C-alpha cells in the first residue's frame, strides 16, 4: 500500500507524515511518495522525513509525476500553484479596488481557482492513465476544485477536504467532554461557506445548549463572530462568512495590515530553516494555520480504506444530503465511509439564509469553471460580476486585466 | 361585470380607465369601483373619471372596502402604503449608510414590503369573505407581494403584474416591425430581477440579430446598459440590475441627486391640479413612469376573462416554467391565459448568472415574509444581511432601527 | 417549402394530402415528396394524388430517402415496419400465452417498438446529414418512438402525434357547441395511456358538467368505458386502458374474434383497389381508423410554422408540464406552438392512479429502448417482465423466443 | 428506561424478550410493558416471561393502553388486527377470483392495511398525548403503515422494520465469512418490494462475485428465485416479487395448498400450549416465521438509543437516499442511527425495473390510505384497480363487497 503526496515539498508535509504514521498499521501502509515541482523544498522535506520517521515508514520522491502516483491507492493533493507569491497578488490586487483580497473567497478565490484548474485537469488525466487512485484534495479552493473534478472532469474517486469541520467537531466534543465520534452535526454548505444548524451529542439534540454556552464566548465553538450574530441567524456560519457580513470593516482592516501571504512567507522561511536540521516537528508549524489538517486526512484515508462506517464531513456531490439543494452540487456534508467510498447522509433542508449564499456562490463556481474550460474572458467577467464580493461592472474589466497580467491566465 | 380598483385615488387611475374603456365591450364590463383611503384624491379622480368617460363606463366609489370588492370579478391592487413620504424615507435612509435607497430593490424594497404585507393580508382576508375575485396586483414590490399572496396567504386567484415585460415586448416588436403577439421571449426571473435570454419573432430565433442590432444602441431594446455588458452576460438583464452591477457609482449618483420620491411628489401635485378640471388625460402623466401600465392590466384581464390563449408575462408560481428553479418560487414568466387562469409555459433552463441572483433574492423575500409573519426582528435582520445590497452586520441593527422608527414596523 | 411523407405509400396518405392541401396557402407549401419502401403502393398513391390534387399541389416521389427529405422543412413519419403481417403476429402470438395481443400496448407494443427503432435510428441519422427538418411522427408506438428520438437519439426537432387528443377535443367542443380552440384540457400521460382530468370551456371549469353529461352516455366524450368506472377514477382514461382494466375479458374477446390486423388487411385491399382509379377520397377510408389524423398533422405543422401560439396536445419532453413527473419523460401534454417549436404548458400534478401507470410503463419503454440499443436479450426480458400485461417469468423466455423467431430481432 | 410492546400477547413476544434481554445493559433497560387486547394470550405470555427472564428484566402488563405507553422511550407495534382469522380471509377471498391471496401483497395487503390503519391512527393519537416515544413498527404491511404514520399522521418518531433485510445482511456476511457490520448493501424499495443492487464487503464491491456464487445456488443469498432470473434482472428482488413474476403458477399453487394462515394457526396453538409451562423459548417458534426479528428490533433500539452510527435498513422517508425517487416516499433503505434518529444514506439511483414497481405500488399505497381517511369506496376501488395483482373492473366491485362484508370496512 502506497500513498502519494502531490505538493510533497510543502511545509505541511511533516504534520501529514505524523498523521499517516499513526494509521500505518491500520491500513498496512508501506510507502509514501512525495512529488513537488520545487526540487529544493522537496529535498529538505524528504531529508527531514527520513530523520523524523526513523525508518518506521518508507518515504521516496519521484521526478516524474506518473512514477509517483502509479501503484498508489491514495493520492493527496496539497499543492499551491503560484505559491505564496501568487497568493500575495490575490490578496493585494482586489484591495486596490476597495475589494476584499483573500485566498479562497471572492476575487482571490477566483484567481486561485483559475491557477489551480489547469494543474488539477492535467494531474487527473495523468492519474487516470496509470492508476485509479482515490484522490483526497486539500488544494484550495478545496470545494471549488472538487466541483471541477466531480462534475466537469468526471473523476469519481475524488473527495475534497478541509480542516474546518474537524476543528468544529473537536470544539463540540470538548464543550461536552465527549469523544469526536459522539458528535453529529447538521452542517452543510460550500467549502468555506458552511453553516452549522444543529448539534447532537449522542442521542441528544444540544443545539439550544450550545447557543446558550456560546452566548458569552462564541470562541468556545471556534467562532470569531459576536454571539448576537449567531443568535440572529440561528445558525453558526463559517468564519469565512465575515467577508460577506463585515465587508467594509474587513476591507479597512486588510488595507491596514500586512498581507497574510507575507506573514506566511516569513513563517515558511523560518520553518524550512528548522526542517533542514530538525528530526521532530518544530512548534513553529502551528503558526502556519491548518490545525488538525493531518488528523482529518489520515482519519479519512483510514476510514475509507477500512470502510469503517465512520462519518466524515467532506466535499462531495450533495446527492440528496440536503434536500432542497440539487443533487449535483458539490457540498461539504457529513458522509459515511463504506464500500471504499463516501456516501452522503441525508440531513434535511437547508436554512433560507444559507441557501441564498450557497446557490449564489455555486453559480459563481460554475461560471468560473466554464470560463477556464472555454478560455473565455466574458465568462470570467460574468463570474466576477455575480460574486457578492466581486467588482462593479465599471471597473470589472480593469480588475480582470490586472489579474490576467500578473497570473498570465489564458483567457480570450 | 364589475372591476374594483384598490388605490383608486392614484394618479395612475386615469390611464387605467383608458385601458379598461378599450376592453369594456370584449368583456362586457359594466362598472368600475374605486376605493382609496385618501378621500380627497379619490374624489378628484372620481370626478375626473366622470368627465373623461362621458358615461361610456360607470364609475362608482365606496367607503367600505367590502362594498367595493363584492360582486367584482377582478380586483386591481395599485395602492402604496406610506405614500410618497414613505418612499422618500426608503430612498434616503439607506444612503446615510452608503447603501442604495430604491423603492423596490434592496433595503427600500424591504421597507416597502414590510409596509405592504399587513395591508395585503388584510385585504385578501376580506376579499375571501365577500367574493372570489381574481386579484391583479401592481402594488410594489409586485413579485414579492405575489410570493406572499400565493405561498403564504394561499390565495390562488392572484397574479402579479409589472409594466416592464410589455415594454420589452413592444420594443422587440418595434425592432422587427411586427405585432406584439408575434414576439415570444425566453424571459424569466423575479420581478425587477429578470433576464431576457432569447427572442423569437414568429418561428425564428432572432437572439443573435437582436444582440447585433443593440451593439451600438442598447436603447433599441429599452436597455440603459452598455452593450458590452449585455454581450458579456449573453443575457439582457432588467434595468434594475444596475443597482447590483453598478452599486458604487449608483450610490454616488443617488447621493448627488434629488430623490426620485421628491420628483414624483412634484409631478403628482401638478397632475392632481390638472385632474381637477381636465376631461382628457394630461400629457404630464407620462413623466410619472409606468408606461403601458394600463395596456398590460387591461389586456391581461381581457385575456383571462376570454381565456383567449394569449401569452402574458406575469408573476405566478414557477411550476416548471424554468426547469432548474423550484416549482413554488413565484417568478415572472410567460404564461398562457386559459380556463380563467394563467398557466406558465415551460421555457427551459435558467442561465447560471441569473440563477445566482434569483435564488439569493428569493431567499431574501422569504426571510422578509417570515419576519413579517412572526413579527421577528431577528428574521428581519437576517433578511437584510442576506441581501447583496444590504448592510454589513456592524451597522445592520442601526439601519433596521432607523427603519422601524420612521415606519413603525411591529417587530420584536 | 417542401414536406416529406415517409411511408407515403400508406392508405392514410390521401387523407393527409387533403389536410396539407387545406393549409398550403397558410404555410406557402409548394411540394410534397412521398417515400416508401413498397414501390407498388407508392405508385398507386402517387397516381391517385395527381388525380386528386388536380395540380393544386405538386407531389413527387423519390427512390432515395435522402433525396426526399433534403430541402424539406417537415418530415412526416407514418411508416409501419413489418406491415400488417407483422401486426398480425403481434396480435396472435401473445394470445397463445393467454396474454393480450395488441398493436401498441403490452407485448404487441414491445414487438412493434423493436421493429421500429432501427428504422427510426437510421432515418434520423440520415435526416441529420442532409437537413434539420422538423419530424412529426405518427409511426406507432408514437410516444415510445418519441422517447427514443428525444432522449436517446437526441434529435430535438421531433414531436410525436396521435389522433386521440384531437378527437377528444372535438368531442368536448361538440358537447358544449363551441369551437375547438375554446376547449382546454388538463390531459396528460404516455401516448395510449393518457388521462383527462379537467375540462375547461372558455374560462369555465366544466369537469363536473362533463361527468354529469356522460353519466348515461360516456360515448358523448368518446369513451367506451362504463360511466361508473369514470366516476370511480374521477378521471377519463384513454380507451387503451381497457387492456389493463378489463384484461381477462379482453383476452377472451380477442381469442374469439378475427384479429384486427386481418380486418385491416381486407380494408386496405379494398382501399387500394379504389385508389387505383378514384380521384376523390373513398368513403371506405373511414373504416381504416385514424379519424382526424390529417387534421391533427396539418394543423400542427401550420401552427409550428406560423408560431401561432395555438395549443396542441403532443408527445414531447414533460419539462415541468406535469409537476410530479420528471422533466425528461416524454409525455402527451398540451403544448403551445411558438418560435418554431412546441413548449409544454404547466398543468399541475398528475393523479396518483395515473402516476402509477405512467411511471411503470415509462420504465418499460426505457428498458425496451436499452434492450434495442444494447441488442440485449436480458434487457428485453426485463422489459417484458415489468409490463403489467407481460408474461410471468416461467414462460417469458418462450414468448420472447417466439417473437425473435418471427420478427428476427437482433438480440443476444 | 421502559419499552412497551403493543400486541404483547403475540407468539413472537418471547423471541423479542430474548433480544431485549441481550441489550438491556447497553441501554439501561429497566422494564418492559406488554399490552394486548386478548387478555388470555397476554397472561400466558406474561407468565412465560417471568419464568423465562428469571428476574433479569421486569415485565409488567397494563389494561389501559396509555398506562403502558406512558414513560416508555420506545413502543413496539406488533399487533395483528383481525388476527389469523382475518388473514385466512385475506388469503382465501382473492383466490375465488383467481387472484393471489397473500397477507401483505396485493389484495390481502390491501385488506390488512384497511384493518390496521384505524388502530394505528388511534394508538398514535394516544401516544402523542402521553409520551413522545419512538415507535418501532413490525405490524404488517410494515412499509405501508410507515407511509401512513409519517406522511399522513405526521408522527415523526416512527420507523418501520422487517426481518428480511437483516436476514439478507446475514446471508451476505456468511457468504464471505465476515461480520454483519462489514456488509454494506445498495438495497432499496418498498417493504416486501425491495431490490438488492450491489453488495460491498468492507471496501470491496463484491456484486459480481455474489452473482457468480449464487449461479448454482441462489439460496446462498436467501433467494428462492432461479439464478437465471437474478441474472436477467441484474438485481436480487425480494422473494415477495414472486407474486408478480410468477403470478399464474402461484395462484395455482395457492389453490392447491392449505392456506398459510391455517398452518400458522396450528403452529400458534402448539406454541401457546408450550408457553403455558415452558421457561425456555420452544424450538417450535422457528416454524412461525420471522427469523431474526428480535435481533433486528433490539439492535435498532440499542443503536438509536446509543446513537452509535450503525447502519440499519429501515422504512423511513426516502429523503434523497435513492436519488430518482421523491423525497417523501417511505422506503426501505440503509439509514444511520445518530442523534436519536435514523438518517437515510444516499445510495444513488434506482434501477428502472425497480422504479416501475416502486412507483406503481407507492401510488396504490397512497390511494389505499386516502380511501381509509375519506372512508371512500371509490378510492378503495381505484387502489385495487391500480394494483398489478388486483382485479379487473368487471369483478372489482364484487371482490371489494366480499372484503367489506367479512371485515366490516367503513367505506361509503
């Protein structure tokens, strides 16, 4: 049994290795193959891995993508096309127009998606030729990429993951002092646009209790929103909703702060210095973000492999999970790992507030994908115009031109 | 056969009388009853009517609503609760927060709806008791009101009308020098949030020709948008989309202009001066807006009454008209007048750009209706937060408080 | 403007010519091309046509299919693969097993469909190459063939017709002494499996009146059912429902009667003798069945061509016409002729009794089509086993073998 | 924690007690209350229970229904209105008309349902008043009763159970020598009208292997069908499908056999003789049918109570579980026990063959329920006419009259 990690030279890889080491006996894992287009980072991580794993798990690297993914049962996507330099542009260009610059939401998410799609398309085509591996995707925008893979590339063994759900589950488990598997959430939406509607601990619906508990400290459930907002909505929205619900003040804050990309670059630099010599995961990794990322990935791979019947919140086709959402929308919903796949669980209707956002952004996602597939400037503009965080028409062309210029998108 | 006009003291009534006069023989119309809560205006219009109609059609007024609507086959709603003073507030309060103030869209539409719902609810309850008249609604926000009447009050003989579709049909007919009935449109959306996707003249799909013809003059099809925008979208959106697609510049313009409400007040004043003595419709009425309003209403009533099989674009339950929109959404779609009702015509799928807006605003509509029905401040806030033209959370409460203060909404 | 008639050597053609002659000025029809694989019959009909039309309309014949359909705006399918000899087998083989033998329903319908599909597939492929003509199909089983053409061949300009709806409309018009266009029906189902639920005359719902009127004479509405059955169902089912609702007595009657195919053979023989010399349509044609066939076809072609907005009941994709039936089911529903196409009209929900039959037989239709496309004996058996008038498993193989033997179906 | 058993005087109760005893510690079960309208049987079972349980679990009986269900967390329905005498009539009356007489399918199922509905309605109304217990239903026709409870009575805490799925799961587990929880089935349909489409053992789809294994012995998977039939359908249908697929031979067999009701009466008599003195479950109980019944019930109650996340195949609203079936159809589908409820798992599309049957019989179910609710003779006839195993119209009234006479149905 072999697992490939695409973007294996990432600073996240060490944490992932830790996760995979933990499940290696459960799934009889023999080898991990790392692949990255940056040979230097890849070498640093490879060497760190050897020191860190101390022979408990074999780690190899390959120069040719196919050589890495073939014979792999699972392939992890965690690459970042354009790197942090690209991210920096996505964060700063929109701000010039008074719009939010953020990696996965709004215009930044659009630009990120446009950079990611050609790579995902290429990789999936190549995977199809040499294996039928199950792809677990962490590459952002994770839900958007999964929409692309499932509905446009038609690669069925593809699931999109994010570390937000597992952190939410953990927060709920901590709040009631139970195990992770004792928590069940009515939770749904698009990745980074999700809504928690009900919380069950064992056989009890504790939603009212949760609302009470977070009255004075929403952070208890991992939320940065004022509790009055949560109470108003009667929903706990993803923290990414702040870009929609606090747009103006966020723009102001972003304008006055160092871009997140720059901070991360510094963290990364520091981390790679450590990776060169360390044989344990450096504590600085926690600054990088992505908490519990490796746990989510490793547990999902283990449970799909064992068909354990465990529940994971993943990005997959809705398929009736939320009854008033079309079956083909890729959604982030609770699913059960069985028969070597994930099957969504039917959790009922979505709230109208959530529906309004979900439909809107799903249509943005699809227009963006069609813009990429048809290399269409017009469709790209159309996508941006639909997005609530997108530009007005009178400066939309300028904005798009800026993005095309810095990222070199192939749009006519 | 009797027709009632609720809001009969409106400055629009004279034009409507003209329309009804034109069809009186077709439908064997004997009498028109005018009802209004403003006795002075009502008297002016009544007296004008007598002079204008010269006995061709009997016009009466009633002080008690029930006395007017009973024995009526059709009831026209064209009232405006809160009057132009209310409208002025809806146009100016949002601007204080840098948001668009407009009568039917965004926050203004919200406030208008909240003023209209109690009146519509009351009137429908009273109509149900004394007649089963067919209600033709022009009261704004017309689609929102129809959503309320059909899906929440369950009054089935209710259709929402707007003068935009007939003007669009007329523009297309003029463009190709054909009659109105030779034009067929793939046109859909929520009232004031509609999209024209295809134009047929007789058996020919002339969409490409239309796009070509409006390249240098979008006004040919009645649009105020740059033709590049129409080309980008591959759709002709309602002119009300400008509030979404040119939000910033519109806010700026609005801030620098006299509010439309004030202009209309002046027009109205002038008009009522004329109505006092005129026996013909004064040309100044054209400044009032609402062109072809009476034609749309009269033709619809005639065709429903005759079950002529003619096509009208009206607000009614989608019922499969647009295949990727739920059946129960009230939509503005082509429908056929048969069997004393309107039956929507199946026109295929909606474009993703249109879908994004339609779903979003429909959910806003429903949250607003629920806020009214439950007298819920939280739901009102939730509705405003969902709207793309609505406030951020950090000033949403202040904005809502302002609206509650000036309009006296009953929200807890 | 040219119209082609495939199966032009049919005894029906003269009536069709009459219909087309009546509309020739409306649609500026210049020429009719007849095509048939039976050269003898074709010659007889061609010669009759010349005598009958007296130069008012040009009639030509072609030996090569493509030469006939090219340059045609409309192509009429009215061929019968296997001829009346094939029909005789379809009527007699099932009876050996105690099952109903009927041309379009049950096993007979299955066998007919299996003979028709390869021809339709071939013709459509050839039409696509030389023209984009609108196909009006009368070839039985007409709804099943339309399901095949629209959902499996993907040829969109295809509409299935039957003479039953127009006869029903005529019966309702006669009953209330109004014109055909004053009648509107809530009527739906699969061809030969339809249900009339409501009747409107002008703006009035006269369903209760109709039920009252047919109490003592269901024939008034063209039904052969006891009025107690109609009352029980609260629906007027197609007369073909008798095969389901009176299965045993029908089998008995069929066993004791001369097969309809034989009767028709005799009628046909007689007719062709007349056609050889006649210059008017012989009254014997009325014995052939298919009353008002030509009216239905000619009016539909005229109204599609003129995009008149007239309503026709045709076989087309449901597309929301009946709200509790999937959009893609080909159904016989009221549709409006506009923009050179037919658009279904939304008529509401189907009755549960009707739904039970419609779903069941639609699935039979699809299994049959898949059996043909995959040349699969197993799928053919599966289709027969699903049909309520089909065989039990213990003699299903024998029955299928008999059909394969006499018709030479290519099934493995 | 208390569980009530309605129909507690049934011969099945001892097996159920065994099942509940096994889980008593898991769910902290303190007391079982038995209720039955037959005091004699109830006493026998109660006394047997005391001897059998030896104080490990408290068993009480109540004369008043409310006294039994109040304070109960779970209520089991296993009553049989009309008893075996009623069943005997259901089995013999249809045979007089050459139709299948069977307890849960066709006419017998109709009669059974009509006897059961008033009792279920009454019991549910009374449960709602004194508790909000979760009802686990075994009363036949179990799916039909669940359709009634969920969609017509609106009692949400209701789940329909049958012993067939657990036997199928066990057969698959035995075939591959794994545990029950290692098996996952794509299995769906209406109770006693189900279809097994795919079998997964752990992460592997073993469907082809299963088909191969049962080639010479379908009994391996618990099927009584010839393997050629299973191969033809590419589905394993419930054994109850034999009534549809082998109708004639089954009628013949039934005519020549002692009615099952009579055999069961004899078994029951024998069993009750044993229960009077035994203190262990007599081996004769296995002749009674209902194998693994108690396991299914006890495991379901345990897993709902513990919200274990285990999968159970139960009758519940489809809710997207099968994507091409409406959400509100009560279906027998895999569901997960979480949050004190069952949530269906999304398993994809149903096969067209299965769909044809499912839709047809669901409409029969709904017409039957409406016939009961409206006390309508016409709707009862309509239901019978729709059923593929029902009567032709010419003898449907006689048949219905016979049923009304013997069972005293209140139909007008």
